[in-house]
C-alpha cells in the first residue's frame, strides 16, 4: 500500500499539485506552509520546528519549499541560504532520522547552461547564488548518505498564466504589445508532470539524480506567439526583442535550456514531451479556464 507523504512547501506550484494528486488518488498526505492564510501545517525553513517529522512519521517527504527568486538569492545570499541550505538540510536530516525517504527539488541552475542536453553525471557549474545553494544541498545529500532522490527541474508552468506568461496575456488582452525575448529559450514542463514524477520517486523510494525538462527548447518569443494563437489573442502584437544585461543578467540566462531526460523517461508512465506540445496543452487550459482579462 502507498504510504503517507509530506510536502514541505505544499502551497508552492509543484507542492500544490503533489498534494492534490495524492488526495485525488485517496492517498494520505500532509503539507506545510509558512503563510498564515494558507491551509497546512505551519512550518518555516528559516526556523524549522523539526518535531513535525517525528510526530507525523511519513513514508516520504518532498522538499518543494525554497526562495526561488534568483535575484533575491543574489541580493541576499546569507539570508536566503538560511532557508535554501541550512534549514533545508536540518529538515532533511530530521526526516531521515524519522525513517522517511526524501525527494529534493533542485534546479537546472546547478549548471551554467553552456552544454546542450546536459546529463545527470555532468560536472555542475552554477553561475549564480541560487544554483550554488541548490548544489550545496545536493552535495550534502551525497556526502551524508541521505536516502533521497534529487529532481532537477527546468521551467515549470501552471495551467493558469503566471509570471511572464501572465504579463503577455494581460497585455494582449488589453490590445497592447507583448514583448518576448528572442535570445532566451525555455524547455517547459507542467506542474502536474513534475508532481507525478516527484510522487513516483518518493513512493518507490528511488535515489540518485534525475533530470526533468521538455525534450527540446524554443525561444520565449515563439512561446508568446503560440500562446496568442491558442488563446485567441492578437498575434501581431507579439514583439520579439533580445533581452539586455540590464533586463536579465547573464548569470540568470542559459544558452541551452533542455536537459537530458533519458533516465527519467524510463520511469513507469512517464512520457517526455517536446516544448511545443507542453505549451499547447497549458495554453489550451489558459483558454478553457477563461484566464483573467483586463479590457
């Protein structure tokens, strides 16, 4: 029988999907949050109360909580490290001591993005603080022999417009130009796909490093055009421009976005999709859900 899961950061994009997926399947799951207005167990990696791991006795724990803003990590490396490294590792050790298997959501930012379809055993080479923090946790997992799977993910998208996609949507809905980068690429996966794989890694108690992205990549400009076409928004208002160093510093940009996903594609029920297929599914959901328009 599947065991009980715990999602640390259950109000994050992937965390919400993990909790919802387990509940739909009738499985037992707990989730934490550091927001006072959210459902879940109060828990903050900046000052973690480690008793919850002993009290809950979960079979697996998925670590989704982190300061994911690369700009914030760059601006406040010591402060963000308290959550992304120190608190995370303290919680992992407590979960391990309670007998739980661990799934740690890492990032493609542990690489410099100069190698296409980089494999799991390639030497990491982060060029920003966020990537370095993720790598520090990965190294501790290996050095301390913590029973864990490390899932390095690329761009994760929701079935509703968020971030730059929300900005494009709102601009086009107002009949205003949407500016999309021609010199940045993305290799997206859906939050649901990431959740399904995280659950599989946790329930099967798999270990090692796993990569997840789409099978290829495309420029943000092409993604914006595709969103406009699928959502019935004016394609002629999508403008392609190269981003500058001032807009997006080079330490946050990768020449190649897609990861080698051959290993993860062998898991039960996993099918790695091309970027255009993933975007088409998500943008269709944008349209069906009646994404908010400001006219």
